[in-house]
């Protein structure tokens, strides 16, 4: 399972680097559960909607490390945005089920994003 998990992770990270939302959607289970500091949603459509919103802020995506064990993977990356966010160091854990990403959990400092959200009408 680790090899197929690694293949899925590489495809997923590559899609983020290319800003390819359609490719990300193809990798997600219909009932994917996403948990992050600012959001907790279930379902591919909801995850893709939030992906599209955050993708507009993304300037560069640099993978730092990837760790795979069985049907789970953890990776770290720099999610680089324009100021005032700048570089957001992020850790992400995913679980694979049936050849698709079934669960995603993000770990990052949400304070810069919260400041932007407070300023939005």
C-alpha cells in the first residue's frame, strides 16, 4: 500500500504545484473529510470550493518533506502567498481509502489568514 500511497501523494502535491484544481478533485474520495485550523468540511464539492478560494492566494508551493506509512502520508511544504501572509509553513496529513484521498488534516499558523478574513466584507 505504501507505494500506491506515495504515487497518490506525488500526484496530489504535483497538482498543487501546478494549481490544477481538476487534478486535485480527481484524487479525492466523494466523502473526503477535511480538517484545518479554520475549517472542517466533508465532501469533495466542499473541499474543492475551499481549494479554489485558497488557490487564488497561492503564488508558489514548495514541498519540503514527505513521509509515507501504509495508507497514510504526512508532508510539509511552504505555501507561499503575497503579503501580508508571505510563507505559510504547513504540515498536511492524508489518509487513502480505495485509491483516493479520504481524509485531510492541515496544520499551520492561521493568524495571517484570520486577519484577512476579518477585513473581508
